[in-house]
């Protein structure tokens, strides 16, 4: 279950997208995915607001949202041949210099970079970032928009340079296994 407050409306997500007004009365309902909505991201742009939803169906949908009357229309949906191969577990819009990008992380261990070209998305991801060895759990972008950071069930976080889409730094998390040995998720000695 996800909640998102935008303007005077509360957006509630589970199996469906449901928008509620100030009195919490249903105002708009969208049924964008076959199954559970597993992630979402909202972006305010000068000309409109954009809502991205990721699902257990491995797809991403993007809607143009009118926050004055809660109407929303789907403007893009990943096709089966370019969507993730696992649950879309995290979404985030770029900021600043990366504002035209939508980043998606998945249980397939990949991060895909989608570019909004004008008012349309390109037909395929412009980059597929690989480096995790387990599910991608979360994504965040620095305020200036130059760095994307991903975290994974492989116990690592990776900082990616958005300009060149390459790894800047692998941030390791340490833990002890049952034998008391220390393990780290980073294997790249250059990090």
C-alpha cells in the first residue's frame, strides 16, 4: 500500500491507483497493472505532473496528471519486449540535470534508464545499469541530479554517475554469517 499527497488530493495505491479528494472520497481510479503496484514516483514538471507506476507484472506505466480535477491519462507503457524481467521494485524521476530521466530498479537486478524526449518516452531504455547480484530495493537521485544511488538485497549500494552511466563507487555493507565470518558485497577491488 502506497500513499502520495499531491496538492489537495491523496493518491492511494495497491492493486489500483485510486485518487481521493480532501474529504477522502474516491475521485479517480486507474487500473494500470496486472497485479500489485509495487512502486511509484511522482514528478512535477513546468507543463504537467507525471506519475510513474511499476508493477509485479514487470511493467511501468506513466500518466499525465491534472491535479486540479484529479484526471489522469496514460501516456506510456513499457511493452513486453522491453520491460523488466522481474517485479519493478523502485522508481525515481531524475532532478536538475537528469530531469528527463525515469530510473527503474527491479528484482531482475537491473536498473533501467528511460528518457522522456519532449512529451514522449523513447521506445527502449537508453541505458541498462548492471552491477547488483540480487534484487534492487531502492533508488535515489542527488538534489543536483548528477548521481543515482541504488541499494540491493546483495547488501550493496552503488553510486552511478548519470552523465556517463558508470559506477562511481560501490558502498559495501558488512555482516557476519553463521560462522562469525565477515562478508562484504563488493568484489571490485578498484572501489
